[in-house]
C-alpha cells in the first residue's frame, strides 16, 4: 500500500493540461517517489520517478526557463 501526499496542482496556460504532483510513500520497502500526473481531456499520463530523475528533470526545466525569460529564473 502507498500513501499519496499532494504537492502541487496547476493548469498549463497554453493547451489547458492539468498537472498534479504527488509524493508517493510505499509502506513496504520505504521507497519514496514523485508522481507527475498530466491530464489532457480524458487521457492521463503518469510518471513515477525517483529523486535523481526528478533532480535532473528539474534542472533542465530551470535552465530552459531561465534562458527564455521564466519569471523565477535561477530560483532553486
């Protein structure tokens, strides 16, 4: 069994996709993952990723945002 903790939820301005970020704590084995859940109409895409993958993905997003005028450019 896994416990889900909501972290953030937002709608993408262009395209209207609904994005939900949740922490997953697996009781058995103590594994902790980040769930990225994207809803486009009736379709869902779900990624369960480890901390290393989240760090790499997040760095690329921050770097890209900073280079293209993101409001929070450079914020870790």
